[in-house]
C-alpha cells in the first residue's frame, strides 16, 4: 500500500528495478492513496524491498509477500534470469522479512509448546523402556523444538534481540520440560510396577545407546542445525527437518529422565552431555549458515552490532562445545581402547589354546576396566574355555595370565572357567 505523497517515488523505484507492476487507486482512507501489485522472483524480494524502503515504504505501511504457484510471462522469466545472474545469493533464498516471519511462525504458543513437548517426552520414555525404536521415532515427529532453535539464530543475525531471547528461553524451557516429564513418567512406571521390578534400563539397547556418547553426536547435531536453517531459508518442509532436530534432543532428554528416576548417575551424565552438545551445536551451525548466506539487519548501521553479536555468541558456543567435546573425545577413545584391547587379548588367548589342544576353544571373553577419566585401566579378564571331557588343562591359568599380561603390558587379575563340551 502506497502512502500519500509516495506514489511517484514507488513507481520510479519499480521502474528502475525493471519490475512490471499494476497500481490501483485506494479509496478506503486518506492515509493510503494507491496499491501496487507486482510479481518478482524469490531472489529479487529482498533487494526490491530495500529499494522500496528508500522510496518511503517502511514498517508503518502494509507490505504483503505471497508465494505465487506459477507466473506465466516471458518478461518475468527474463527478470528471473537477470536477478539470478546478478545475485550472489541462491535463487531460492527467501528475503530477510520472510525469514523472520517463518521463524515466528515456527515458534508456537507457550501452552501448545509445553504440551507437545511433554507428550513427546512421555512417548520417547515409553519407547526407550519398551526398547522400541519405532516408538522413539514416533515421539520425534510431534516434538516442537525446531522453532526456538531457529528463532535464536535468526534473532542474532538480523539484530532482533527480542526474537533471540525468546528462542533461547523456549529452548531452555523445552529441555527442562522434556526431562521433567520423562522423570515423572519413568518414576511413576517404576513406583506402580508398570515395568518389571528388576528391570535394568542399561540392558535395553535404546537406553544404553545414550549412555556413552562419542564425537559422532556432533555430526548429528550440526547436520540437524544446518538442515533446519536451510529448510527455513528455502521453504523445504520444516516438519520433516524438525524430526531431525528432535532426534538430537528428545530421546537423550528422555534418557536423562530415566536415569534420574532409576538413580543411574552415569546415564544422567552421559545423556545430559548429549542434550547439551546437541543444543549448542544446532544453534552454532544455524547461526554460521545464516551469516554465511548473507542475512543482515534491515538497517545498515546496525550491521556492525549484529556482526559483533554473531562473533560473541558463536565464540561462546564454540568454547562450550569444545569443553563438552573433551568428554566426548574421552568416551570415543575409551571405546576404541576397549575394542582394541579385547581384540588383542582374544587373539593371544586363541593362540595359546590352539597351541595346547585343537579341541579347546574360547567360548567367552569379558574385560572389566576401572577408573574415572578415560582411558581406563584393564582390571580383570574373565575367560570361559570349552574343552572335551578328560582334557588335561593343568597350568592353563598361569599360561593365559602370562599371555594376557604380556599383551596389554600390565598386571591384571585373570579368572578362567573351564566348561566341559561334548559333541555327538
């Protein structure tokens, strides 16, 4: 809508941009004298809006941006090619104003946000305790976590402090609500015996996966953040990408709740680190991608402030991720050390048994490691050996003890159990 006295300036701006337009008189009041309607390519929205602001069309007027399904015009195709050629941004990248509107759209109302987060966390908790991957995946579909994460990044880049703060508050609230809901639900299940009395959650695959996170957690979180912000910028289904972000947050948050309810500190710490790393990484990747894609504040003189905010917040996120990554790196190295040590011991024991008797075989090998900070120390090796009846295995324990200690280079406790094996 064109305010009084601005018609000539608006028409001149559209002419200079090479845009075909229709201007109709507006008779509803004195404030606006005309309405301009025109079709432009996606890449042209932001530069044309900037040009119209110079002509006097600001936030006090009405500017409505509507996605057109199809525009049939040779002139429009030429305009589209021109803007794609002249623009240093992607042809499907939406404008700053559309980005802010989409981010606000994704941030649902407080009541709905809390309710959907609670439902998602409860379903995820049930899925983990049922050891059902399908149920866990179902919980992610309804989690409303993509909006706050994207809002915080958008608010930082376009220098909208209110949007940024709201995004951060909603993210913190979402994580706290998810953990609280999972804790209460898991505690109720345990109290009223809806789960077997002797159930050990760590024996469930879906739970144990969240016990010892490694550096691959960062890959999932960074990928989710990039996918989320790209979906926002290009119009890809945010619902599908929201599932990816929920993958990084809802199941580990539910695992934290289970750890609290069943009093398993190592699960609380392991899953808690996953939640923290994922939240930070999603925000960092979204922030970096937005700035790299060229989104800036509407007013040019605020660009320095926005750049400063981006650098400061990115630095804080990087430092926090680096600190938590020490834990992830330690867990990753410990997993590598365990698998390498087990493989070496298994080979050494197998060679010793093969030299003793071809019919003696290694049935099971279990390694216990102790310590607080990875890499842990191998404390005990339990070996189960199968042998035919009457096989002379005197001295086997001493031989295996020497082999194992020579393999790992330290003194360990060896326990060997011999099982009689008969074959028909």
